[in-house]
């Protein structure tokens, strides 16, 4: 026969089991939540760096089509015409050899100084550049 006393003891034991199971579930889910938050930050930074690299590559390719005189005159940082949260600078310097020049593009995000990249290439001076 089941008495009132044993029913109270059983329901109290079930309540303790529920509390312990919720505690265990929360202990397992806490690290998983921080893992998802961390991976989201890494993904966001990776996306910004990829965007910066593509923009720097675009600017570098445009610079290869311009004459060296124009490139050597504009050495200050300029805002990107389309992506206004980025600024860039094109540097030109003589490289090893008679007609070789190193063209370097430095791109920085204006709001986040951590996002920046630098790309360089070598270009020969053509006869109409003299």
C-alpha cells in the first residue's frame, strides 16, 4: 500500500532529477554556444579580409593600366569610390633592374584598422612611359 509519505518522497526525487538534468544540459550547451559565437566572429573576419583582398587586387589591376607618372604623383590614401568604408594607397618604387618598378597597393578599412592588406607586383617601364 502506498502512503502519503512515500508519494511526497517520490515527487521530491523527480523534481531533483529534473533540476539535475537541466543543469547537465546547460553545462553541455554553454560551451557549444560559445563555440558558435566564436566561429561566427571568425567567419565575419574572414569575409572582410576576402573582400579587402579582392578590392586591393582590383585597384592593383587598374594601376597596371595607368602610366607611372600618374601613380607616382598620387601617394596619399584615397577613399574607394564604391566601397566608402575602405581607403587605399598606391606606391611605386624602382626595383632591381633598369626598367623595373614595384607597384604596391595598401588597402585599409576605415572603421576597423585590423582589416588591411598589401599587394605588390612588378612592372616594366615601357617606351611611352619615359
